[in-house]
């Protein structure tokens, strides 16, 4: 079993839809959770960064962490074609240690 | 803030030559930088962790004599692929962690596409 599981997709939604992206993990030592967006042939861009359970909102993006279930989510409201990219979840134990990444979910938002 | 650059963005070289890739943190000091490799449609594979002024820590299965990493300053780390072969062709991405950060967030460079003929 991988430490972080993420459905690779592809996930195709119509413009304006609410998108839900998820990751599960097995290491209870993870304390920091991130979502990155990666466009084709580009480096990942940090979208959301959360610590501890709960919700964090930034514009159209909401990150949710449920430590008891070892489950994190990223919601995208009013999705746009420009949101089409691969979304990677990542998590770490703190202290500058390395991140553990999910495989990434490929999202396509269609007109 | 937290901008990371990489140079070159792409490089084509002949088999047997060495290629150096630079990673710079432009507006912050990075005590730790990371080097990743990514194959098409796959996730990031961590190659090594680089701390300023000390030797890099390589992940299992990564040849340290093949992939030389130098982190000479708080804003610059370099990855040299020595005696490159076609199987080294890949997308190489660096990331940096800000000094003093309590968490793990990393800021990534735009990547370098290496093609070895």
C-alpha cells in the first residue's frame, strides 16, 4: 500500500461545475498538507497549504483535512477551462522533511 | 514571493556529455533544496535533498556519482548529470524550502527538460 493514494483520473467536468479532488494517506505522522497544480511541461505551483484538520478557503479553492479519517480534499468552485491541469496532493511531517506526493489527478474542464 | 527559477529550461545533448542544471531561489533564502525527476504522466520522484554547505542526501536507487548536486549558497543549487545517456532523458524539477519555515511547503521551479541523443 502506498503512503498516499490519489485517483489519477482523468476527470472531465463541464465549465462551472464543482470539482472534488481527494487523497487518502496511511501515515498518521503527516501534519502538513498541500495541493499543487501542475500544467503540462511546467513545475508544480503551490495552491493550498494547511496544517491540522479543518477547512481553508482561498477564492474558488477550498482545502479540507480530516485527520481522523486520513483524508484530504480540494474543492474547486465554478471551474474554468484554465483549471485544466494535474493536481497533486502532498504531505509532510514537518521539520523540513521531504514531502510525500500523490500520483496526481488529471482534470479537464470542458466548455 | 517564493519564486524559484531553473536554467536551462530545456537542453539537448549528446550521449556521454555532462549537463548542469541550475536552481535559484530569487526572493528568499533556501537552506534546503530538493531535486525531482518526472516521467510523462507520472508523479514527482524525489532524487535528493540538498542542504546549503553540506553533502546532498540521495534517495535509494539514485546514483550520487551520476547525479552530482552542489548547494554552495542559500540561493543556488546545481544538478550535474554526468556522462548522460538516453535513459537519463526526463523532466528535472527543483524545489526550495524557505528558511525558518516550520512546515514542509516547497516552491518549485519551472523544470528543465533534458533530451539525450
